[in-house]
C-alpha cells in the first residue's frame, strides 16, 4: 500500500466532512505507523506531510479520529 502511494491520499482525507472517512483514514495511517518493521512507513508518513494534519485531528469531534491521530504520532 505504501509503495502504491496511499499515504498522501490518506492525509488528504482528513479534510472530509464525513466522520467515517476521517476515522478509517486515520486508522490506516496509525496501523501503518505501528506495523512491525514500519520505520519505512513512518518515514513515508512524515514525508507525506502528515504530522501537522494529525496534530490538528487531535481536536476532531470524533474521539476515534483523535485516538488514531495520537497513535500515528
């Protein structure tokens, strides 16, 4: 998934008004970052510009989005 360029697309989804989309996109980013041997994934997440959007999602209206954003960081 990372090699296919999914991370920038997931980062863009943070701006959607649909809570479920934000929740799922945040969950995928968190899982990619936490995956065993995910150091390359973490680098890709940083290079995609995901850090500031994740910080912003810490104050999202959805607790689930907040939790996944925190896990990504």
